[in-house]
C-alpha cells in the first residue's frame, strides 16, 4: 500500500511558512518526505509490513510518524495524540484538517516490530540523516544524536504492556498451564497489537494504557 502524498496545497504552504525556527525539523521532513521513500525504499517497507484493518495506514506514512516520534521522544499514545492535534505533525503526515490520526497505537507497535526484525529502523534513520547532510536543511549531527538517543525499542507503554503479556504467556506455556497462548515472538506481539487497534475502533478514540 503506497503513500499517496498530497500535492503541496496552499494550506500546507501557509502552515509551513508560519513554522518558527524551533520547528525546523518538521519543515525539513515535509520537504524531503517524497525523496526519503524513493529508490525502492517504500517498496521494501511494503514488503516487510502488511497493513491491516479497514483503512490501513501506508507503511511509509507510519515510518514518517515513527521519525517524528523518535525525534520528540513520544510514547505510542503521545504519537497518536500529536497526529490528531499538532499541525506540525499533520503537515508532515499530509493530514491537515483531518480529525483522526491515520494510525492507532496497535499499528505503531506492529510496525515497529517488523522494522526492527528487518533492520529497517536503522536504514530509515540513515537515509534521513544523509538527506539532512546533503540538503543542508537540518543539522545532520543534531539529528543523529536525537535519533540515537530515542531508540525504537523503548517507544511506549503499549510495547511494554504487550511484552509483559508475552512474557507471562511464554512462562505459562513452559509450565504447561492450560490456556497459555502458543504464539511467541514478534508474531504474537503483532497479534496483540491487532486487538489493540480493534479496541480503538470500537471505542471511537485512541486507546490509552496508563
């Protein structure tokens, strides 16, 4: 599922022009979002991740959200909230004017699992840093520090919640307890993320784990 980037509308141009110097990173991502996923990189993301749900989020758009999340040090819940309420995020994601985030917490967890499993988290960061260095639109050294200090593995409470359930399931399975789940590893965590997305849709709002 490809990410069909919106044309640079007058509304996007207006929001981009009003960004302050402290928001330079968002303008940088907005300007390079097409080039970032060129050269077959978007196809690699699509092959490694199969979007689910009635209105699945394109992998490239999730990858862009993940860059924003890592730069800000947001949790998964915070990323969903920012996608819904922060116009800088909406500018980068191409969702200005939309009331709902294009993804849920479960999608973020499932996508992160696949990115790490295929070593694509590093490739995404490296491509972004190279574009910053080549274009001069953002400090590439500052970007490297920001991305390195906010690894994907620790992106939010949702992942911790799923990991704890996974650990209990494995322990129960080793003891032979009835009802212990048979799914182990990234596939099981992804399945749990499906349930999280389903609860989000049923509640009509971003599901929160506090």
